[in-house]
């Protein structure tokens, strides 16, 4: 594969850097910046890049790396749990868009073969754009995110029969009478090779490579696996992107998936920039500007048409209307695989030149609008959740039957979301004899939990009717254990509207969500980021305190290691309240002994006023062999107490002088 000259590469990356800097200042998504870079640098813009075809080849590598990393992070079990929504909803989306698009093109005078081909082009959405945005927003595991991901993978599979059908629609041979059967045979062989590789070959290979402890060799092996499997599936007639995804699945099942993912992410980000730039280069701005009303009308029509059909597919698959609408907004653009299919159609006369340019303009503009549509889907979902709609639309349908809690259920624990966190809370509640009820959106989880005798209701917990059905208005505690921040906010607001007295404990991923959730009525918010930080801080404090010099008491016995190998939760809370500055920089932790002849001996912490006078916070103290972690203002210091304090270095020194630590030796 010929590579673009170094000058073109520098132009693309340098211009992209400047455009992204401007986009960052204007709060415009980075994908839009890359597309604009392609428009400006391409042959229809300022013609700053001469090797457009070679840039496009690098763009293919970017798609390969994107799907490769997604495969490593992908959970097949998660996809199977949503197979009804994915298979039924995806089939309605693909076939429905194809049929409606073909009908519209036929009504506008296109011949039937060209009209069907136009419907095929419209039916595919952008895997690269949507999944990158979902990853950036941390919403791949959200209720709608899992369905979106599954439908996109189904679309990637659908490109194979579409490529086979294109020559047949044009009335030409696909390469021999047995070409379709031969393609099917090669595809089955490639998939079988992938299964065998995931089970035996890849784990053994990566184990041998990892034993060398050579990071360069490990990275090379991972890249060869990803590109090699992608090439294998492409040779079998499947798409490069699908092969890369399957390669990622193989690596993701091994013990080395996290290292492989971390090693390839920088490569993915660089090559993905070439992909989006190459898409922008395809747009002929002059031709689009010559017929602006036509282009804008087509873009609007495509977005609305695809959104409505995808939403209908979600409703048909049993999703609540709010979730189905979010899926529709996420899948309403035209995808990158449509570009590949359009090249096949152009070669066979199914897409004339003017129509091809119009298709490119509509596709690129729909991609540019995707970040804004994806960002607004939660607003739409909130509006639909508040609308007065029929119950079957609000809650969706699924073949799990009703699971209403007893009407006499009061003062119970309501658990919303039965992922790992929710199931852990449910098991603990069951073991403690606490009456509880759960709400879960995944129908397979509902079936499995109900088969075990657990009280579970299927549905979207942001719907007031469903919360009433589960007795939220009479619950003592409501635990919201969902991964999607937007859904957590909606549920917290809905629960607080029904019950002003229930204690709401909400789980969220990000610390920045804590304030918003408290404003919506949550009594306690547990942020994954904060918990991880506290665990890391606990380990760091443990290590530093254990490395401190251990004092001896008068009997000659050594004090036990400080902090008992762990810092108490009250100590961590006190440290978190110590100030706005994080531990680090000029802050340090120090153990100081109280000298018998010092001002501090016999004085209370309130009298000493260490925070006010020195900016020093006492975390805990040792008294003989006992630790005193829960300190208050009335705690009196005694000679030979060992204080553990945090503060700036120079202020700790001043406090140590007051305590008489240096005089004690």
C-alpha cells in the first residue's frame, strides 16, 4: 500500500490540530473538526493534500483499529442479553429503511434496481462515528448504548450480502455462477478460523510473547493479529471492519486484553483522524452549494426517516419509547460502509456521477450532525418520559409477564438495575431478611432472576407508572445502580417526585455528576471515580505510614504499624474535607509525637486549633497500642501520643514545634 508523502501527512495532522483547537474553544465535537479539516484540505477545498487516495487508505486502517479496540472491550454476553432488541430492532431498521428508501427513489423516477440500491445505501449507519462518540461519553454500556452497538454490528454483517447483490441488481455477473456459494463457504471458513484462534491459537501466542517482557514485540504481535484477521476476512469477502472486530474479540478473551488495548489506543486515535479527514475530503463544497435547498432537504429527510424507522424497530422489539427514540437519533446518519458500497454501485452503473456527489454531500453532512443529535437524545428521552403516552409505549413490552410486588409491600428496599452492583445489594438484602424489589430493563436478566424466585419487574425505571407498580412511593430506601449517568438523573428525579421521604442512594461513574444528583433529590451519591480514588489513597497512605519510623514505648515494645494496614473510612473522610488541594505537591503526611513538656500536652484539639493556626489537619493518633481514629474537638492530647497529620511542609514544621516533637527526639 502506497503511503502519502510526508508533506501531506504533516499538512493533514497539522491542520487537524489547529481546527481541533478552535473546535475545543467553541465546544464543537472533535469529529466535526476532523470532517472540516478534510473539507478545507481536500481537492474540493484548498487542495492542500495531493495524495487523497493514499490518505483514504490510511483511513481504512483507522476503521480497522477502531473496530479492533471495540472488539477487545466488547462483551459477547452483554450483546446476547439484548439479542431480541438487536435482532428484531436491527432487522426492522435495516429492511425498513431499505424498503422505504427504495420506494421514495422509485417514486422520483429511478429504475427499480437503482432505487433498491439507494435504499441499501440509506440503511447503513456510521459505526465509527457513533461508537467513538459513545466511548467518549462513557455510554456504550447504557441501556440504549448496548442496543445501538448490537444494531451497528448487525449492519456491518449486512454489508456482505449487499455487496453480493449489487452486481445482480445491475444485471451483471458477480464472478461466476457459484460465486455466492463460494463467498459463503469462504465466510464460514474465516469465522471458523476466528473461533479456533480465540480458543487456542491467540492465548498461546500472546502467552509466549508476553513471557519475553518485550513491549515492542507485544505491540507488534497485537497489531499483526488485528490487521491479519481483518485481511483474512476481507479476502473471504467480508468487510475489513468486521474482521478487525472479530480479531478484537479473540484478543479480548485472553489474559492480555488490557495490555493489548492500552498499547493500541494511541495508534487508533492517530489513524482515526485520517478516516474522518478522508470523509471530509470527499465533499465537493461547490456542487453542494450550487443546490443548497436540495441538499438540506435531503439531509433533513434522511435524518428524520432513519430516526423514525429505527425508533419503530426499537418499539417493535419491546423497548420503552424513550430508549427506542434515543436509538433512532443515534442511527439516523449515513455510514462509512455506505461509501464502500457506493463505490461498488458506481462501478456497476447503479449510482450515476451527479447522484454520487449528492449522496456524498448528504452523507458527510449527516455525519457532521451526529454529535449534536447524539448529545440531544437524553433530552428527547426525558421529554418522552414526561409525556402522557399509553403505558405500553412508555414501558415497552417483553415476554416475561407481570411481576408486581404485593400490594402490602411497605418500607422495603427498591433496587433499580441488576448489574453487578444491584445483584450484590439484592443478595445482601436477601441474606439480611430485608424485603426488597428490583427493576431491570434487560429481559433476559429479568427471566433469570425471576426463575430464581427473586422479585423483579421489567421496564424503564424512569417511568412513573413503573415506579408506582414497584412501590417506590412506599419504599424506605431506593438504590439506583445503573451505569448511564443520564438515566440515573431521570430515575432520581422520578423517585423523589413520588416519595419525599425515601432515602435515595445513587451510583454514578463520574464525580462531576454528584452535585446534579443531589439537586435532583439523591441523599447519597457514590461515584465510581471517587471510590477508586479513595482506594488508591488508602493504599498510598498505608504505604507511607508503614514506612515511617516506628516509635518505641517506655516498655521497649514497638508500636504496631500505623493505620493497621488500612486507613479507616473516617480518616479518609476527614482528609477529603481537609481542603481543596489534593494530596501531592507540597502536601505531605507526617507522624509527630506529643512531648510531655509542650503546650499541646493536656490540651484539646479545639484549644490548639491546628487547622486555623497552621492549616494542618489531624487524621488520627496512636495512644499506646490503641488507635484513636474518630477525633473531635474535645479530644485531649496526652504525652507520647503519636499524631498523624496532613498539611503543607512548612506548616507541618510549625505545628511540630508546637507539639514539641523535635524536643522529644
